[in-house]
C-alpha cells in the first residue's frame, strides 16, 4: 500500500504548489495564532483554492465554536484537526456541529499514552500520533521532536492514523518501518526556518515517500 503524506503548516503559495505537484494527499492550514505557521483566514481561503485536488485540513488548538464557524464559513476544509487538550466528548461535539470529519492529535511519550488514545477511536475519524512537546515549548506540535516509533508497533486501530513528529526525508523510511504507518505528517522537517516551508524540501520529502 503506498504511503500517503500530509504537509502541515503550509502558509504560502509556493509551498502549497510544491505539495500538490509532489503528490501530497493532505495539506494542513494552521489556525493557531501563536504558531509561526499561522495563516490568517482570508489568506487561508486563497491557499485552499490552490489545493483543490488534495484534502485540506484545518489545524486548531482547543477552538471555540465561534472560531470554527468563522473559519469554516470562509475556507473550504475537508478535515478538522484538533491538536489541543480536547476531550473525547468535545471531539464528538465538534464533529456533530460542523459536519466535518475530525482528526485528533495525540501526544505520545510512553506506552500509557498509546493506550489512552483508544478513548478517541469512537469519536474521531482519524488519529494523529505526535511527540510530546518539550517542557519548555509553547506549541503542541511542529517542534521537530520525534518519539519512539516502536511504541506503535503491533497496535491495531479501528480508525486510520498518521505518524508525526520530527520526520524528515532522512528518517521517514525508518519511521514507517518501525511504526507500521501508511500515512505520515511533516511540518518542521520541510522548513528552512521555523514557519517557512521550503518547496525544495517538500519536493524531496514527497519523492522519498513515493519511493517507499
């Protein structure tokens, strides 16, 4: 089965175009203001139009209903990604209110975190496993930090899932082999500085994944 890729935190036209041309399955638009990858709603709407051939994911951290309604009214988003401390109940509520599939990001540090993720299987359409952020960090994701991918080995999930956290063209093959994932998510690993995607690195990453 071919490995699929999500290029997350895309906030300029050149990066969007590179993701689409390189065969990405998903692109992520970041609606978290404190992130260096934040994109304002009007700009996100323009970028989303350039990515009509891929699945567009809106990334939120503990969003209010009002924020979701405002963004979804302006930006064509196929999937809502929740990357905060949303409970299973909140995930279910957002999924029902918006009518959109929901992806829940789970921070993984040890085997107990993997077990705890099972609570989201009944309410989320996708799961995304990311590394726990450093204690000094203020962002829940995009920290160029990996976790022990073997923690996921052999675990069966009833919902599709993505692997994220510190992935680069240099280590993605190892990550896929260790975890067993068929979908990977990259953000900082295709940047030349925090918040600025490199079209060349996006192209290289997607080429590497296609060869797996």
